[in-house]
C-alpha cells in the first residue's frame, strides 16, 4: 500500500488488522497519537500508540474487543505443509 510522505498528529484506524501496522507508526508526528485494533478472532486488542516529542513510541493496550477487518490489511504469513 502507498502511504503519504507527510506526518499526522492523530490517526484513527476504523477496522481491525491482524498485525500491528508498523508502516502507519512512521506517519505519527512528534506528540502524535494513533488508535487501532489489531489481532485475530476471537481476541483483538484496542491500542493507543503515542510518539513522544523525541520520537520514541509507546503502545498501550486499552481493552480486548472484536471488529471486522480492514479490506486489504497486511496478513501474517501462514504455515502450510
């Protein structure tokens, strides 16, 4: 997926993703925040990601939840025989 080259103060992901979106974290401006839901059925995690003024990331799990997935979200590798 193509991501913009700018940064944002707030990002809200409105569908679930099986993996935490590392690419979106780079779009957070200093002091920015992102809300997202990640994981797979039956348990997903609502999380708040914060970027400090100095660029460090802090991820806080807020609650367990369940939300339909985003279309075309990155998928984890599947093991097959």
